[in-house]
């Protein structure tokens, strides 16, 4: 398909993106304001701003766009942003299945694409989003990434941690 940038999957750490130029590190958050398990711990070890912004965004949710499907970029270095994407309902598996909400993740990725395009020439770096604590299946997540990001000719690298 012309205009579709292939998805690149490599071994490594998504908090240490392997690219030049502006970079956006995306990850999935829950809709409860909870931050303390999974990939967010690796983010918080490197930068305090994404957690601080996420907690503030949630705390003031009555007056902002916080909720399933919302994405917010937080600048952590001159050429690095972290994208907090609210793509999971709660933190526990229940009668509705795992916490991942694929429709919300799709909206998050669409919003991420628009924000990355606005940065001009940025690349996107992700762990296997939604497939850890959120309980999603990569077979359902990967096509969303391809459709929302790669199809818009954005370079995307997914990192498999060693």
C-alpha cells in the first residue's frame, strides 16, 4: 500500500527511543487516575512530568477532556514527548473482559497521529501497548497502530523489552 510506513518491531526499551529528530513515546493509561504498575514505572524512573501531568489531568477531569479515548502529550526533553493515552477502563478484569478498550485505543491513536503530525517529522515509539496489564491481544492492537499511524506515513517503532 503506498503511503503506509511499515511498522518496525525491535528489541529494546521504549523509554530510550532509537531515532533521530523529535520522538513521541506512547503508552496506555487507565481511566481511574491510577499510575503505579507496568510501563508507567519505567517512564517515571526517567521523567517525573508524565505522571504529574496525568494525575493533574485526572484530578481536574470535570473541566477537561480526560476520559477513555483521550491523548495528551507531555514534553520531557527538547525533542521527546510522552503521550498519555487513556485506553483502558479501570485496572481489573471483570465481566466486561480485560481493562483494554480497543475503541478507546483507536481514538487515542487517531489523536496521537494528529498531534505527532503537528510536531512535524516526529517518530512514534511504543511498547506493545494495551497488551500488558490492560490485557489486550497484540493481534487486535497491531492493526489499530497500522491503520491510525503507519497509514498516515508516520514512522512507528514497537519495542519488545528483553
